[in-house]
C-alpha cells in the first residue's frame, strides 16, 4: 500500500496531455464516452486513495483502534508521520465533498431560475429580445423537454437555412442530454486539479457531437458549417458579451469554432493513429489507477487482519 496508494493521485497528471489530442483524433461520440469514463474513473480512484491514506493514521487513536479491534498499530510509520498524513488526506476529502455539494446546489438553483425565466414560452423555442447574438440549449427537468434559447439579434444574423441548422445543433444537445456529461466531468475536476484540463476537450467533443447530428438533420454539412461560422462572426462583431447564460446551458458558439468548421467541411486531416494512441493512453491511465487503488485496498485489508492478530488470508 505504501507505494500503490499514491499512483491514483499521480496518474491524472499523465492523462491530461492525451485528452487534448483525443477530441480531434476520434469520432466525437467515442471521444465523449472515453473522456467521461476517464474523468469519473480517475476521480473515484483518487478519492479512494485519499480514504486509504486516512485509515492508518486514524487507527493511531485509541477509540478508532478499539473500534477496529486492533491489538497492534496498523501502520509501521511513526505517529508523527501517519497522523498528519491522515489529517491532510481527511481535509482534502472533506474539501472535495463540500465543494461538490456546494456546486451541485448552486447549479440546481441556477437551473431552476433559468427554467422559471423561460417557462412561460410555448414549445421548445424561447426568443429573447436582445441586441447581442446568442443561442444555447437549456436542459429541462427530469422527464421534461428542454428549451432552445435564441436572441432576436442571432435570428437576424442568419438566413433561414442557417437558422434551421443552428436549431438542429441545439436540439442535438437536448436529445443527447449532453449537459449530464458536462456536469460529470466538472464534478470530477473538483476532486482532482489535473482533471480540470479535461473540461476543454470535453466541451469541444460535445459541440462536435451536436455538429455531426445537425448535418444529417438539415441535409448539408456546409450549411451547418456556415451557420456556426456566421453565428460566431455576428457575436464577435456585436462586441461586449451576451446576457449571462446558465452554466448548465450548452451554446452553439462554444469551443474553437474554426476547428469545428474545418471538421464539418472535411478539411481537418484524419489522424487515426493519433486517436488510437490517445485512447490507449487514457485507457492505460484508467487501468493503472484502478489496479493500484484495488491493490492498495487489498494491502490495507491484509494489514488490518495482521493488526487484529489474525493471519492474512491468501
């Protein structure tokens, strides 16, 4: 356990470079699935590693030792090392838990406020009278459809075909429940600082998913590419910033627009080898982290049996 327990805390730093290459090198749906699995898996392994670090130091206290029926110290490390290490790990766990709970509560409150604001509109489309071009998908509550929010300035900036492409893009976000993937990666990032770098590739991959879903819906990839480009140019020309969006919203203008347009037009060179290499690297990180966490858990269990005066089972 001495060495294995640290591996899940270090592996996320190795996953970040591979994640940056994944979104362009793999089909977007596969990239999204792999990024979500990697983020959540590495976060859970890291939290388990912190919990394992708490136990040896905690058993140095008589009350905890008696509760575990220990007849000898669980850790060979001196109390001056084991106890502060356990306290630091416990503080990190408590901080992660508090941050996650606070974030979830804040997002729910923000989402309900946004739902009340647009709840008076009929149908899926909410048109806001605003001089700044903007458009985004606002997910609905469980069991209800979401809303597509678009400003009057954005509608004026696009021709009818481009408007339909923009709406198809946002419908794809709602149909795919893409906000759930975003929330999963963001919560994972709260549990380990290195996982924050996966939020950018995840946002880009989700936009690519919506772009690819919108293309067959309107029947022309060039129209979707033109709609995204014109919408981005209109927003940039307007200057300033649009009214604040709910953080759960998924906007058509998110991510690097030139890369998205190039992918739609087929101008981005395919990189299957890079995609396979990046996917293999992320899967390797996940497997190594999970294996190390399980190995550390098994070692801790054996140590507890020894400390209880029992022979560890093999």
